C-alpha cells in the first residue's frame, strides 16, 4: 500500500483492492452495467462519467485524486482545507454531505452559476463517477454542508 500524506506529513489511512477489507478483484462487466442502470433510473439528471469501480470511493476521489478507498477524509479536512462561505464557493471546492452528524459523502464543485453550486463531480460508493446537481444524490448521503477549499501551498 502506498501512503498518502497531508501537508503536515500525517499519513491518511486508506485501502486498495486486495487489501482487507477490500476484495481481491474489481466489479464485473455485469455488475457495472447493473449499477449504471440503477443510477440512471433513480437519478435521471445525473451524467455518468466513468465506470463503477471498487478502486476508490468519493473521499478518495475528492481528496486524493481517485487514490484508494478512504473511510474518512477528516485528516485532510483538518490539515489541508478551510471552510468557505457558500456565496464564495468556486470550482474545485469540496462539498461534504452529512446524515445525522455523520460524514457520508464528498463531492467536487464543477460549476458555479450566479453564486450557487450548479454542478458537482463525485464518485458514488462503488457506483460510477458522476456529474450531478447539489441535491441530486442518493438519499442516504444526507444534506450538503459548507464547502471546503484547499489551503494555498
């Protein structure tokens, strides 16, 4: 396993295929097709951008350039990102989604229009990488919160 570090040098735990608790193989073509059908049926406004995979999840996509499966991006949030006001949001910021005070999802702001988030790009668990509206996510992801912006280097 390769290490991913914050700007403060702290290693952020994550997993890769073949490393417990991850399986040894990725999804089959049939599983990918079924997951894509599920997304397009339940969220017709969503644009599929990349095939479903177990190689990375939403936090790995948003905070670590699609590197691995992260159960929590908290270390990145604390050391590498700062909360910004919604009216100051810009492309590249990250929006977190919470359900009952539990972080469930991370998405990257792709488009801002009229001072509001118009589109986000994210990875939905083992499902596809998608382009979607702010509230057009699975119900169990909860509600979006204030965006975060990467601290200047």
